[in-house]
C-alpha cells in the first residue's frame, strides 16, 4: 500500500521510529559535550587571531576540551562529567583573565570561549544535579 506521495506505510513507520530514536536522549551529557567541542574550536580561532601568541596557553586546552567533549558524547561517564564541570569552571576563570588582556577580535573570541564554557558548566551542573548518585 502506498500513500499519495508514493511512500509505503512500512517505510513511513521506520522513518518515524528513526526520528524518535534521534531525538530521544539517553545521554544527559551530550549537549555539554558539544559545548566543549565549540569551546575547543573557539580556542583554535583565538590562536589564529592572536598570531600564535596564545599557542602555548591554549593548545593544551584544545586537546583536553576536544577529548572531554568526545567522551561525554560517545561514552558518557559520571566521573568525566564531574571532571568536565570543574574544568569548565577553571576555563571560565582562565578565559576571563586572558581575555581582558586582548581587544578586538581576539578579545571577542575569548568572550565567546567564556560563554561556551559557561554553557558547558551549566548543562553539566543541571545533568549532575538532576540525577544524583546515592553514596
């Protein structure tokens, strides 16, 4: 049986199931992982805009944020979320302190890094607070 668009009913049901599976989130840390990816990408932009002057300061953060983001998305672990939360708080302080020394596009990029780290920290706090583990 086909519909007016030529799509069979069985195909339509499978598509709806796929959409439900994509939007159903069993990983409460996934969105925070994307914020870590965003922050890592912004770190690369800040390195480029500063002419490499921030390479020593930000290169380690690019790798660390990328790894935390990857593992929060693919293999969510509660201990990693706690580590990422503390790291995001440290990242906020560091990006504010470094960002105040720069103006122009580099300063705006550091502000964007701060906002991405705030987003990651807020999302991780909410996910960790919502489902606490009893000791």
